[in-house]
C-alpha cells in the first residue's frame, strides 16, 4: 500500500505592498482600531484609546469590529483605513 502525502501550502505569492511612511507624531491624528470581536479586546482597546488621547494627543480613535474573528477585515473596514493615520489590530483571546 502506497502512502500519499499532501502538501497544504499555497503556491501563489501575494502581491508585495509598500509600508506606510512612519509618523513623526500622533498629535492631532486619527487612529483606527480593528478588533477581532472577542471579549479580551474591549478593555485593552479602551485603555489604549485613553492613553493615545491623553499622552500622545491623538485627536480621534475609530473602533471597528470584524464580522468574523478568523477572517480578514471586511471590505468596508479596509476601505476606511485610507482615512486613518495609523491602525492598531488586536486579538482578544
């Protein structure tokens, strides 16, 4: 009897992107949070929101929650990212 071994890796290579320019300051900026929707992100993001506003002068924090914790961000969230100066993602396990 022959043993057949399958390779589950994907052969396609995703297109390479460019990193965004580094911010010199967060003062007056908008920071977006993308949560996976799990319970552990709520307290963490609330605390981080306060720190960013009080200690770094962030003007606005936008919170978005993915519709599926194990999938990439929803298209409407991805489209909105262009209007933010910085993005924080989190896993609440």
